[in-house]
C-alpha cells in the first residue's frame, strides 16, 4: 500500500502544532509563541490538544491531558 501524498502546508502545520504543544504547559495559560498563528491554535483546539481562555482577540492557551500526552510522545523539535 502506498501512503497518500502529504502537502507542504500539512507538514508545516504539523511542525507548528508540535512547536505549539512544546511551548505550552498544563498548569498555566500562555499566549501564542512567535511564529504560530491562529489557524494552528484553532486546529489544536479542534483536536482536543489545548483549551483557551478569553476571546479571539486576546486569548491564552494551555494543554489538555491529551495535548500533554501527545507532546510527550513526539520527539522535541
């Protein structure tokens, strides 16, 4: 079986998602790190990796248990 092709944007999103997960903690809310945008934060929230506090203009994120476990399973960037 051959794997389906992966687009460059999916690879970048995965890298940014990994970077986001590695920069957050489970205990406190933090703002987005430089280089990570709202699209990545929304994707992480949809996947259940993060929860956020505040409105879309000024929000902060922290890891959920699933996000913490996913971060632990990935090699650091």
